[in-house]
C-alpha cells in the first residue's frame, strides 16, 4: 500500500498526487493547492496554487454593512454612503439580513435584493454593492442563493467541537514541519507554533472550518465559482482568538479551498447590540493591529485572495473603537468590512417618536410590548446584550413622556444625561413587537418617511462612516 501525504485541511493525499516533501491540499471542486515546505529557518511556507484563489468578484477595500429589518430605508442608507464617497471616503454598501430577521418580520431574502436594487436605481449609484446572506448555514442558505452575492458563513454551532480523530491527526501532521518561532512582519514578538497550540486550535476550530468548506461548496454548486463574496464568522466564541489561532484558522480555510475575502474574529470586550463597546481599548488596539498583520502575512503564505480583510460586525455602535480602527487602517493600508446591525431600526423608532402623535404612541407601545415580553425577546440575544432590568422605566411612566424625553432616552448620545443604554438595548431586540403590528407600523414609517430617512442618513454618515474613514 502506498504511503499518504497530509494536507493542512486534514485530508490524506496519495503519494502519486504530489512529489516528496509536498502536501497536496483537498481538491474539492478542482481547486487543488500544493504546499511546499520552504527551506527557511523560520519554517515559513510557500503555497503554489494549481488554480488561483483570487475570485472574479473581488470585494472592494472598504465596505459597510447595513441592516434594514423593515426594508424601508435603503435609499436613506445609500445616501449616507454616497455622501461619504463625495467627501473623499470611498466605501461601498452592503445590505445584510439574517434568516432570523427574515423569519421574524416575514420577509424573504429576495426582498433585500429588490430593496438594494431599487435604492441603487433611485440614486443612480454606479459603484459595486453587495447583498449579504447574513449568518447562514447549510440548513438556512437555500432561500438566499438567488439574490445574494455575499455570504456570511456562520459556523458557531461547530466551533469548540472536535473534528474526527483522523482529521485532527492529519492536520497536526501537516503542521508538524512548521513548528517553532514564526516572525510576522508588524508583530514585535514571533508567534510560537507548538504542537500543543496547533492541537488546541484544531480541536476548537477545524470542524468549524470544515463546515465552512461544506457551506462554500454548496453555494458554489448553485452560483458558480467566483460569483460571490465569502465571509467567515468566528466571532461567536468564548474567548478572542490569538494571532496564532487566527493564522491557523486561515490555514484551515485555505486547506478547505475557501476563497475567504473577509474574516470576522472575536475581539476582547463586549460588543452589545445597540450600544458602544465595553472593554479595554488598549487591548483591542493590540489585537486589531496584530490581526491586520496576520492577515497580510496569510495572504501571501496561503495564496488567499489579496482582497482578504478583517470584518467587525458584532454589536451595532462601536463609537469608541472607530478612532482606533481608523488609525490602524491607515497604518497598514488595510481594508475593512463593518456591520451595523439594528442601528437603522432604532433610528426608525426615534423618527416615529420625534414626529409626535401616532408615531410617538407607536414608539411607546413598542417599548411597552418589549418590556412585558422581556424574557422572550432577550433570550436569543443573551450573549450580546447587558440589560439591567432595574434600570428600565415602567411603561406607565414612559406613557407620560414627551417626544423629546423619549428620543433623548433612546438616542445613543453618551453626553446626554437622559440616555439610557438599557432602554436602547431592549428596544433594539424588540423589533418583533413592531413586526407584529403589521401595516400599522409600516404605514407609520411611510407617513413619517422624510424625518426617519434624515435620521437614518445622519446616523450612518456622522456617527459611523466619518469617524471610521475621515
């Protein structure tokens, strides 16, 4: 029986498929990759792709993800992007919506494509734009295939679960020749690749990256190679990834033949829905800086797409992080994908409240409904919210508030003494209450379209885009 060679993806390869001292990667759909052991004291590696992993649909350097749960603010969102571009900050729009959000508001993924296309036509946008099937897996991707050109592969359910023993052993064998100190340009201390580190990373992430490969190949079968952007999300884990872990994750994705163009790691701190980052800013800066260096290194080492970039898409408002991100993007001349989950929905509620009358009454009803269904509505978001129920005002008190009081309490302005982040987070996750109002809610959006659109555009432009890119 002939001996076998092992690829980084954990797949055995017949001796006849690769010369001695070569590791043949999983062939998948014909995208074989050969990895050659470099004769270098740092034990770095050189990849020789048999077919390029640079996808025809190349994501732009700076992209900005926008959620619109009720599909009424596409034009207002794109207007913010256009203003940013006119101000000299070239950024490209991505409309994202998850299967959970579609289910709650009873929409279909094709509706998001229609909204994006309509906004682009209305404003005469001639640049690239993307429609993101957000947080999908094999069980949920089907309805997204026709309308999406961006897929966020969510493998959270597989992270922390071990792959089969053969795959783990194969991955360890494939990495054995690379153990030691690995200098990464931009990181002061060499990364230490030990057998224990490799084994621990494989136990935690290899099964998840294999699942990402399965999802990718399923999408590719339906849409064709190179016709969509791939993002892989590994931010829903218990601990932030170290630079070594991120490097190994990217090696696993390369081994699976996934042409990943954006990767969303987990960072230190809390990225809660609707509110600002809570955590150690200096530690975040170190992690972000090192991750940018790892990605730049991995692109060359693993023949990953040159467009590969970091994604930050946990939480909605990351205001305290934007100056750090801005500075480091300039330092590395790096790209970025950012998502702003739910912030547009909150601006809709603010616009309704500010309009007074029926709109204010609806905003109060949304809060009252969310308050009374606290456990139900917060449970799906338990890992990304921190709400102190004792800080939530009684709906009977809120019922007496003026429009100004309601808006000041909800709007994310830390300088305002009336701002209540607990109140804001609850309304953020309470969009199901509005969805159940049906036409009563959407008719109110139409009746107050101008004031709401102004809030949506201003929020995205002044609180997100300019701080990120100015």
